[in-house]
C-alpha cells in the first residue's frame, strides 16, 4: 500500500495520490473542499498573473483613487 503524502499551507492542503497532486481548501469547520489538480491550479494562477488579475489592486476608472474622499 502506497503512503499518502499531504502538505498544508494555511488553509490550503495538497495531497499526493498515485504520483499526482491535488489541491483542497480547508473551511473554518474543518471540512475540505476540492479545488482541482495542482497542475491546473498553478497554470490558472500563472495565466491570471500574466493578465494582471492576481496581486493587482483594482480601482474603478470612474472613481477617484483611495485617499481622495471628500471631507
């Protein structure tokens, strides 16, 4: 019987099964929610990062930047 490996990073859990890795998200109640294969999750993250959709702060083009609220 193969030994199962798991890695925990905060609320993210990565499990290895049959040489493949799968991502789960831990809820506050301790339940795990399946996210997808690690390869797919990473590829999606990289694609979004390249498009500026990850790590960027969105500001509405019609609103004033933060800190310029009328007083």
